[in-house]
């Protein structure tokens, strides 16, 4: 029998993306997520979509490419994949991305340095259309039995799957009488925090915690965002469900110090990088080490000129629903919204004024990794050198200046 929970989740996804009549909806999905894709199609067509495009990515086919294709071809991306995303931008269409693990062992035994060269299903063009606010979009998790076994290995398979659903139902606010309204209210709260941060006009942030002493410079016109986005055409949408962060694009030339990840990093192809440690100098990651699969992240950070620099810094307070669970979901959408994080690669042009757009980091990658914990202290530094507490023990310290 169909699982009615997928229908509820699909309706939330379509609400988050704010699908409009006449739009094509591009779904990013993998084999194993078909049930949710079909419900997304039902909900999208009910809102007037004219076509739902859902090409399925197969991580096992990617495995065969990495094992058998010539290594110097692994970074090749067929032109039509980039053109598809560019066309969504040209038409002001919409996208819904489904995340979550479907094949945790697909790249087992594969050289991570080689798998890191193949960045699919990510395409660089997506970074551009998002940065230029050309499309309305959202990302939502899709429960899968293989994912539940990764997150809850101590439980029998059926129990693990139900536990995953239970926790996702909670963090997605589907246990609220009106989940869409609950997300609108959370979005408003995040926007208030973002506005307060923007008003400080900090020149830099200092982050201190176990294994972390990092200074991140900000651009003169950096503005903080959170919650819902608005497209260039004025269409509101909620890009991440769940979302608990406020973020901006930093100065890619002014990151100094070292940082230690507080949660595993899971790349889009399912590769798990554990124990990530990075040292920055002059804005660049000059040392990248990890306890597991270091080669995968080293390859990606070396993929282009901007890949070793930061494109995002995001702060997460302890008022969200993910962090208190204490669950490592092995999925960036969820784990990044449980803790403060930074991202290698592509930055957001909309996070600065026109005069600073050319300074925002440009790269073919965007890889978030979590650095937050209750012990992480975040301090803002004003242009005059004043140091202002921002986060302590996960609580905001800012007041109207």
C-alpha cells in the first residue's frame, strides 16, 4: 500500500518551492526515491506545473564510471546537463531536490581521490542560477531504508526506518497542525536574527572551540540571510526544509587559522569524510586532512581556483529542532542545520551589494561542513576593532546597537 506520509512530505516540498502555474519543475533525485517523486508530481501538477522532469541519478553507475573510465575524463560534465539547469533559469522555472542516502556502499573500495573528481549529480550551472535568484527552489529529505540503517545501525531494519520517519517528521514540523504556517513563522524568526547580524556591520568573525581557532573576514556590504528567499521576479520560496541557519558570503581572501569539523561530511555521492581538519592562510585552505576519505575532499578543493576558499559562513542557534536530537543524519541538509558551518566554493551574489559582487567567491563546487557545537564561541569584530559576543552556548548574544 502507498505510504501516505510521502504525500504529506510532497505537499510540504511543493509549498516550500512555491510552484507556480506554467512552471517546469526539475526534480533532482536518485533511484530509490520514486515514491516521493511521484507524489511531488501529483502536488506540482495540482498547482499548475506544465511538466515535472525527474531524471534519476544512479550512484552505482557512478561507481562503474570511477572504476572503469579514464581518470582524466572524470571531471567531464555533458553539456546538456548544464544546459538543462541554465534553461530552468532562463524560464524562471522551479526545482525540488531530494536528499538522503539510498546506496551507502555504492563507492565502497573506490579511490576517494578519483571519486572526488566526478562531482555529479552537482552541476556548476546550478550555483549560478541560485546566486542570481533566477529560480524558486527547495531541498527536502526523502526517507529510505538504507539511510535509516546508516543512522540507526543498532536497531532492526523496520524499527530503524520508523525511527528515521519519526525524527524527520519532527524536524520538518509535520507534527504541527499547519506545517506550512509553522515554517513561515520559523522563517520570520530567522530573518529577524539575520537582520540583527546585518545591522552590526562586522568586519570579521572569530570562531573558537575545540580544534578551532578561525577568523573569517566579511565583505563591506555582506548581508545576512535566513529563512525564505525571494527570486529576482519577487517570488518567495523556502530553499531548505528544514532550515535553521542564518548565513552570508564572506570575503574569500580573508580566512586565517584552523578549523575542525564537528560532524561527518557526506558528499553528494554518499562518500563520508570523517574527522575533517583544515588550515587556512591568506583565504585559502592550505592543509586539508581527514581521518577517513581525505582524498575525496582534497580533490574537490583543488578542482578550481575558488574551490579552496570559502563561499559561505552560517550560524545556527540551539532553538532549532535538529541539534537537540543529537542524531548524526549523514546528510548535509540536516546536519548543517544542526550546527554552525562553513562552505568551500561558490558564494552567493545576492548576499552583497552590487559593488562587492565581483569579490564573492566563484567556484564549481559548494561543500558545507559542520564546525558548530555548544562549545563554539562566535565573536564579531567591528571595523574599529571592537569585539562583540555573537553566539555563546548556542544562544544569540546580540542586542540592537
